[in-house]
C-alpha cells in the first residue's frame, strides 16, 4: 500500500519522533533530596529470625475431628533475606492547592524476599516465606495541612494486606556508637502476660494448644509473648523444631525476645555510628487495608466475635530500621573533626579515612486479630550491601 493511500497516522504519534523522556534532575540532585533514604539504595542480603504465633485450623486437616476451639501454633524460622532498593529517578510531585505549594517527594521502590534457612530435615527448609514490593518515600514538611517532615513506607503483602507506615524523618545526623535494641515484649496496647503458668497447662511448648472460643477478655491466651517454653517441645508435636537439642538453647532467648538476635549479630563489631528510622501504622494518615477474607478494617470492631467475621486480620504494625557504619578491622582512625573540616566529604564518607561498610538491621512487629485473640508476628534481620 502506498504512503498516499495508507491509513492516516495517529495525530498524537509521529513514528519518526521518539517519545521524549520526562524531564528530571540529575542523580546527585535526586540523592540529596532523598536524605537518609539515599543510604538504602542497593541490594542487601543477610539472615534473620521469624516468630509468628498463628492459628492452626483443624478444619483444613482431613480426618481430624472438628472442635469449637481456637488452636494456635508458634512457628519459628531462621531466615535468609534480600532487600533490593532502587531509586525513583527524580521528583514525585504532589499537587498542592493555594496557598499550599506543590510537595516534592523523593523515594525508593523495593522488593523484599524472605526464605526459610532452617537446616534439613526441617520440612520448611529453603522454602519461600514472604515477598513484598513497596515504596519508601521522604515527605517534606507542609503548612496546609501542617505536618512535620516524615518517612513513609507503603508495603503490599501477598496475603491481601496493604500497609502505610509513617514516622518522623530522622535526617542524616549520625548517632555515635552502636544501636540499643529494646525488648519486643511487652507489646504496647496488648494485654499483659503473667507467666509462669501452672505446670500442667496444655501448650507450654510449641505444639498446638486449645483455647476456648471465644477467650475471656482478660485471658493470657490473648498474646503469645514469652509463654512458649521450648524445653517442652516433644516428639510428635506439630512444630517446625525440635528446638531442645544440644547447642540450640539460644532459640529460647530468641523466642523470649527476638531483638536479642540483632544484639548478638553485632557482638564483636566496631560500629562508629547509626541512624534509626521508626515507622508505625498508628497515628493520623497511617492505614492498613485487608481483603474481605481478612475481615474488618476497624480494630475497635474486632472485640466481639459475633460481629467480626475476620480471618487473621492485620490490625497494626510497626518497624524500626537501623543503618549502621561498621568499621573494617585495621587501618586509620576516623577524623573526629571531618564534618567541620570538609562537610562535602563528610556527607559521603562520614568516618573517613577509616574503612567502613554499611549494615542494615530491622525489627518488625505485626499484630493479627483472629476471633478476638491477638497474634504477634515478629521479624528481625541483619543485612549488608551485596555485590549483586
């Protein structure tokens, strides 16, 4: 068909003209506007620990008798994890309405992948446990509405949950020395646990236990906390153990306080300084969305089993990230007055001329509500930048 008789070209597209790119700043300008988030860019790899006190539904076990009880199961996993952060090239403009100017956001998109690192013959060894795409964004302060600068994390969970966690922007000021990790328990806002329980109480180990349905409002069954005694794990229990073997006593400490794993990971390290990012689903603007199967979106409505059809509904979440400068043994000491002597160099290598590497540690607590019971899910990990 000749050019003269062919169908007219789309008036909005000239095949001889490439589509112009969206005009953005250069990478250095973008990095400067990322603030503390610029330190996360890259691929991180490491190990961690997962503890989830979760429902164990007998209805899904063929041939098992049905019972009107809530059965729970403490699942523990050593984990192998990766966190891949990629810079969003340039500004993300949020349109303001006069008198509020447009708000320029900068951030990263990420992919987190977690697999089981328990050794064979554990039935979960090597299996994928979690995958999570999301965004970390730096939000400047605004006047209308009036808000301080913040860091936000938008996460998508394959179970059918979306999270918006927020926290204050810590800036780029470095806190000297290693971080301090607070104990996970007690979890704020959850009923307190009062161990020790009677010696003949069912379920002091990590095998499933039966809890009357619904539990009493003040029952210690409302939270897992530290009532899991791994020494009581027995052959034939439904667990991903056993964890009472010689040399595995440290697992009890990890169950009592998963953050102790983070503490142990940095023993022997010389950490010059760190920056802490704290994010939570509590507070104005933060939110959690659940698919209908997971139930209601108002935690206050979940108290009554008669009106709450939720299945393991996620009610709240919080996470803390520590970015750390770890010194490589040997070599010169860092210059104590580098920030005053050479601010530009300090912004790139704050502990020059000492050799350091970046390390990322995080601790995350999510609370699931299932038939009025609060089910803690704790994840911790220590990662370093990898070569690819």
